[in-house]
């Protein structure tokens, strides 16, 4: 039966050392801690159209050799890894197992499609941070949370130019619910007129998205609102002066109760006498 998961059960043999001797490849002298890490990776492109299997042999946090299914044999990454790569390439059974591992990756794609196809868009929030010793803001923080998979790229831009020297980032942290988070800070004291943007690129997004610092965006909005209010004030003032000029040029307006002057009223006599009750 085809095992589930990457081929962890495939044990890579090590070159035999002479009896009674210490193997310098796996047990170097004058060290007190030894760690051997075997990393198996399955890479997919367009589903299972192109599948790549990668095995990494890491010793004491240093990759010494690796096997790439696209290459078809072991490749040494360090001088100490060359004897290992040569030895493994000389073993027919070892090479047969490594070449068959790509088929296990292809099978696992359908068995673990949840982890392969899962995409969750990140939530982004940008806010200033203030040091306790300084009265003004000296850092801007871009909080990126709730995304999956873990691979993500976060950049800071100041006035349209990418900032690289003053950017500090945490490691990508697991939330425990199949999502991740990361914090990327820009050490800078914002000045009047500066614009700051946090640029996020992730597999769940169709295209990279940019989040502008809220205070900068609010300043632009207030500038627009101020211009609109000022325009309305000038419009009202102009309309008031126009109406006032029109009224002053036409003279007094007759009263609705007395449309005729007192001199005209006595000259009008009714043709029909009034009826008496």
C-alpha cells in the first residue's frame, strides 16, 4: 500500500565507519550537541501537472546535501556533504526509493487537498507605535493576521519608495486554527506631508494589496472637506451680495395689504351702491 504523507519511512543509510573509529561526518570532534534533520518536501504546480520532490539532509543547522527529483540524483551543498552525496548516489536501492517518492507526492495531493488548496486572505491593520521614552510617534506597525498558507510578503513604502533599512519583522506565528500572523514595523518619525503604505502579497490574493496609514489618509480627507466648506462659504457670500444688490436697485416694495397709495383710494367710487342689510 502507498503510505500517506511524505515518505518519512524511507531511511537514508550513512557510509559505514571503520570499527572502533568515530565517524567525522556524523560525530565531529569538540562539539557537545548533534542534530540530524531530514526534510521531505512536495512541490506542486497547477495541481499535479508538475510535481517536484525535494529531500534535504541537514546536520547541526547546516544543509550538507539534497536530492531533487528534477535533477534525479543527490547534490552536495558543502564539502562534508560530498562524501554523503557520492555514497547515496552509488546505492541502486536508495536511488530507486528517491525516484519513486515523487509518485507518493502525487498521490498525497488528492489525499490532502485541504492543506494544499486552502486559501485564507489576510486581515491588515496599520497603526502608529510610540516609544515610552519619546513623546512623538517613532514607529509604524503593520499587523497582518488570519492568513493561510504561511508564506507571505510584507513591505513598507515611504513616499512611494520601498523602505528596507529601518524595517523590523517578527517570525510568522501560528494562531493554532490553521491561520498565521506577522508584525512588520517601520522605524520612522512621520513628518507633515509624508505618506506611508504597507504592501501585502499573499497566495490568497489575486493581486498585491496596499494599505495606507490611516492618519495620512485622514489628513487628505480633511483637506478635501476643508476645501469644500470654504467653497460653500464663498458661494453663500456671493449669493447674499447679489440678492442685496438686486433689492436695493428696485426701491421699496408695496405692501400686500395696501397695493395702492392713499392719494388714489378716495378717487375710486363704486358704480353700484352697497346693499344695506
